[in-house]
């Protein structure tokens, strides 16, 4: 049985990402969410302003597991994780 993997990118450039973030300071391709089975990870794609996970700046391209209730910041926008 294979493991299901899904990758979705977020950023400000509508033509290049799966989810558009309109906050100031969001890069064209800012970050990606990777779902591996029931686990979701966040990776910063070397964004200019950085990606923050519960007030900690992520190291680019390093997987960070996210869960319900975590606070993510892309540019000036803050978001609460809700995995469905």
C-alpha cells in the first residue's frame, strides 16, 4: 500500500500557486504544504519575509509538522491551522 502525498504552494502570484495569500510581504511563491498520509508539513521556499510557525522563523526547505491550532505567519498575515 502506497503512502498518499499531496503538495500545495501558497504565495502572492495567482498564476504560480495553489492558494493566494494577499497579505503584505508575501512572496510570489512563499511556502508549501506537504500532506503525507494524515500528517501535514510546512516548508518555507526561501521567501523574502520568512514563514513563521508559532512565532519561530522556519529554516527554508526544512519540513515542520503543523497541527490544528498552530499559528502561521506569511508576511503580515496570520493564520490558524485547521486540518480537514
